[in-house]
């Protein structure tokens, strides 16, 4: 039986949309960018190499916590042994990539992006979606989106670690402090963008003050909430640029580690 | 945009209908509703169209213009290309009554299902005292003119008629958020109601409601997502749930 805009009783119009603008452009572009990122990060996670070039470490592999890590890359120890599955060593990237992956997958903004571009639910506003049934986020697996806050907390821990990585990048390859290279800037920029992304998160906004019913009783939390609300307005922007930032930081470290370029030191 | 314009108007009723092409004069500074009125006055005297204020404040003239849910009185003619055919249809998420008039009673039914404001028992009307910062968030939602464009564009019901029984829609999520954030409302299980009875979980935050709202209410960011987070507090976050049992925290 016909449903949606073709349901009985609604104006009988045989088109799924009458929009005349290029409504497909945005979902198509989002699809392309997200898919490229997924392909690149999968390739990098499996590569298991070129992620450490004293003192720079790629955000895809930090913290490097398995004994399969390259020498010197593990700043926080190696509590996890080398796991071998079907004769293949599990990449150390896998143990930590679940955090940013889970964080972004459950992010309210990315949800909108991939529901629209990958799942076409809906592809654009007032363009009928192709699905027969729809239950939204009411049952498994999508009900798990409600766990976004756990990834948010874990993401904060990861941000601290990546900030630490940026700080130790103020050393040279011999471990002496007080130096700065292009790599230092790249890692600092990456950490900054990740903080902006996390601080502008809807869960952050809720936690810091949004859940309160009375702001007047909590003046400091109200201030914090107002600040985070401002950042929150730009959350989509931070989501994108921090994604590019991570990819760029990884590409840079990879090129340095491979010897394609040398990490230029300002001083 | 002065001169002749081409209009494709959907005409019919709940049984059948079709597009009718007309050419009509348009003057400088006019909006789509003006032009539709001219069609009515000069060529189709029985054309049904609902309107009231012509100022974007009554929410009556909601329709779809070139496939986009809009207020006809706030859509200026000069936003269209010279010679472009402008297609106007009734709202496509609701049953049609006739021509451009849709039956939006679904929304009135849903409105009645949301329990109204419940002030503290010991306060009489006129004795309510609140701080501005505490009512500010709710006030954004009071701008709603009930045009139901958000309801109409929401794919949960637009694309799935069967969801209508279990889904209240964005206009009522802002209502629930308004009351849940209200400093004097005493009903404390609005979050649970929103999730369990009004289908908040069906919304996948794809933001079309926000895109079409003529009052620019940030429906998704300021009402739906905060409500989803509040629902997580009471339903899906074991730590907070436990904390609220032990400490009986105020504010959640
Ligand atoms: S954000 Fe939610 S309520 Fe708004 S249109 Fe999308 S699905 Fe509907
Ligand atoms: S929230 Fe906005 S779009 Fe929805 S009914 Fe109110 S004014 Fe209209
Ligand atoms: S990170 Fe996007 S909403 Fe939390
Ligand atoms: S006629 Fe009142 S909003 Fe358009």
C-alpha cells in the first residue's frame, strides 16, 4: 500500500519531490568526503608503519599501547600484547581508533550527515526517502546512539593525550626541549581543533549546564553553558575541520616518517 | 519581478487532482500569496487557499512552493528566476481538503496529548516569580506561530503515514522542551513521556524542521537534542540514574 507522500487522502502528486534546486549536491558531497576519510583511515590503520618520527606521532596511532608498536612510539607504556588473528598482527591503531570512531559515529551532527548522505533518510528536506519502514533511533542498533556521552568522556582523555603529543613536539629528534618545527604546528593545530570539536559537542553543552532547570541558582555553570552554546553553534564547522585536521596531521607524520619530506625546524 | 509569471497550481481534493498552469501578472514587491490571490480574483474564482495575516504571523498560508514547505505570504516573487514556472501545492504530509488547503488537524490532536503547564499548587496565577535567565530558553519556543511547516517536512511522518499515531513531531518537541525547561512546571516526567509516548526517539536529528521554520527557532539544537540528552539522563545513563536515586538531584 502506498505510504508517505503517496498515501491515500494526500494531494495526488506522482513525484517524490518537486524541489527544483540541486538538493542532491550536499548529500553527494558529504558522501564523497566521509567515504574518502573512511577509506584513508582504514588503509592507515592496516599499514602499521610510518606513524612515528621522533618526536612526532600520528593521531591515528596515539597513544600506541601494544607491544606491536614501533620503538619509541609508546609514551604511555604497552599494556596490550601483540595480538595475532589469522596470522595477521592486529594494528595498534585499532585499540584507540574505536574512541574517535565511536565519538564521531554517535555525534549528533555526523548522525545528521550520514543519515542523509549514506542512508538517505531523508536525502534532503521534502525529498521522499526510499525506505518502506522507519523507526528512527528507537531500537537496536540505533538506540545505542544514546551512548554518545561515554565516547565524549573517552574522547576528552584522548584529547589530553594528543595535547601531550603536541607538547612533546616542542623537542627535537634528540629529545632536547625548546625547539619548534612544522610538525609542532601541525600537531598543535590538530589538538586545538579536536578540543574545539569536543567542547562544542551537544553532550558537553548539556553536561556543563544544559541539564539544569534553573540557571539563576548556578551562575558559573550558566556562564560556562553560554560559552559552550556559542561554540555549539559552530559544531558542524568544527566537526569538518577537525576531521581534515586529523587526516592532515597523519599525512604529514607519514611523509616525515617515510622520508618523503624532512620536518623543517624553525629553531 | 514585474510582468507575467507562470504558475502551476495543484487543484483537486482528497480523491483526485492535478496541476493547472496559469499565467498571471505580478508586480514589484509582491509575494507568492499576492499572485495566488490575483489568480483567484481573475481566473479561478473557486480556488481554495488559506491565509489570514499576510505578515508571517498567523501560520495559515503554509504550502509547498517549488517543493519546499514555505509561508506563501513570506515568499517574495523576486526570489525566482525570470520566466521560471513556480509550482504550488498543498502541504504533502497531511490530507488535502481542497486545492491548496490541507487538513492539519493531526497537529491539534497531538497538541492535546501534551499535558499542559502545571504550576506549583501553592502559587496562584499572578504570583509566579521567575528570573529572566531561567525562562529565556523556553521563550525561544514561544515564538512558534504554529504554521506546522516543521511537522509537514519531518520525514518521520511525511514519508511514513503509519508513524503518525506514535510521533508527535518537532512542533510538540519544542513544546515539551519548553515545559521541561520551565522553572515552575511541576510535571517531572516529561522526558520519559517524550520518549515513551511521543516518539522522540524516532527523530533522527536530520534537521529539516529547523531548516523550514519561518521563526528561525533552533528546533533541533535547542529543543530536540537537549531533550534527547535529558532522556539519556533518566533512561540510558546508569551512573546518572543511580546518582539521582541517591541524591535526589534538583534540575534533572
Ligand atoms: S530533526 Fe527530527 S523532528 Fe526535525 S524534521 Fe528531522 S526527524 Fe523530524
Ligand atoms: S516551530 Fe517553526 S515551523 Fe514549526 S510550527 Fe512553529 S513556527 Fe512553524
Ligand atoms: S561530538 Fe558532535 S554532538 Fe557530541
Ligand atoms: S497569511 Fe499569516 S502567515 Fe501567511
